[in-house]
C-alpha cells in the first residue's frame, strides 16, 4: 500500500464536501502538506458544493 501524507485524508474530505478551494489545494502542495501526486488524485474527484470554487 502506498504511503500517503498525514493530511491527505483531511484534504480529500474537504475537497469532497467543497470546503477547500483549488487555490488552497495548490498552497498545500507548495507548503508540502500533500504531494503533487496526491493533489492530482484528489482534484480528479468530484468537488463538493459547500463553497463555490474560485478557479
């Protein structure tokens, strides 16, 4: 099984319910909270609609 970043699950949940924006996800990669590969895996999923995305 592939090892994931400690915050992967948090960002995945936020993405699925729409409480994190694409811009915030990019910052998470920049700040090394998640990897680029994890970003790609998460953002291919359908994003929730709690907040409208700004991108």
